[in-house]
């Protein structure tokens, strides 16, 4: 990726995000995380040089490799993939800014246990399967608030920062929108716990997600296209 392409991609994305954000409210701020799982360290470096600061990986090993190569840059690393229990210690050592994929109470308990041993804390989002798809991870929407509260009560080494969902895998915009609305309602119902992020929306549906209240989008192909 050349600098010109990186600049164009980022500017085009910011223009679309700004337009979507302002349709909600001028006070509605949206954070962009560049999903770099199919991209090289060189591409990340190029986007960093034109102003993108937060990047997300979905494999612990890839996060380790890229963060080591790009160690000189103060990149804000996010972990967005399914977290396998045998990789928890490795992820804790990498110290990501935010883990988007805490997808069960069982995983939260396991993560908390290992964080306690290492005397560390970790910021996470509770992943919600708001499209009710078997292929997706996440807690059932009807259990989400209870599980969120349980994690707050029983996992002191986890700092919950809000919720995350992946939009319905459908051509039907109404279905995608419904999965976002379900998640935003859960986010709103958690207001007393001051959740920071309602993370919804990827390259194909981020404008719809922002319209539904997302304040954090995870965008890969839109940012990294040549």
C-alpha cells in the first residue's frame, strides 16, 4: 500500500463516518479500529503514518508478531477474535488496550483467574450474539445484562467497557438493523454501569451501525484496500 492509497482510504472512511455520525448527533463520537488481520505490518505502518492509531487483530499470534515488528510505534492494539482458553496467558502478556470478544461467563471466569495470577487487569467488551446465528460467538441477548452484572461482581480483574456485536449475516438490511438495535438497547440498559463502547459495524454495514447508535466500528477491507 502506498501513502497515497492509505491517505485516500482513511479520508474516504472518515468522510463517511462523519456524515453518519452527524446524522445521529454532532455530539456522537465514533472510534475507528482498523482490522489488520489480512494485512501486513507495512500496511499498518503506512496507515499509522497518515493518522490511523487503533488496529485490531483476531489471532493472538498475529497480534504478537505485528506488535513486535511495529514496537517503535505507540499503536493502540485491540484483540477482536475468538479467544481460546489456551491462548489467554499469551494475550495477557501482549496487554491489548481492549478485548472485544468476551463471549461467555465461563471465558470471563477463566480470564479473570489468569489475570489474578499475573496481577494484571484487562479491559473487555461483552460479545452479544444479537443475530441468534449458530456460527457466531456471544451471549444470548436475553442473558446479556445478567452476565454483564455477574462479570462486574465476580471478575475484579476484568474492566468491562461495554458491548460488542457482529451484524446479522444477511442481505436483508432490516435483519442487520434489528441485530444492531437489540445490542444498542442492551448498551442503554447498562447505563448505570457507565459502559463506554457500543461496538457494532464493519466495512459492509458501519453506516447502518452508526445510525443505530454504534460508537466504535471495526473496519478492515475499507481501510486496507489497494
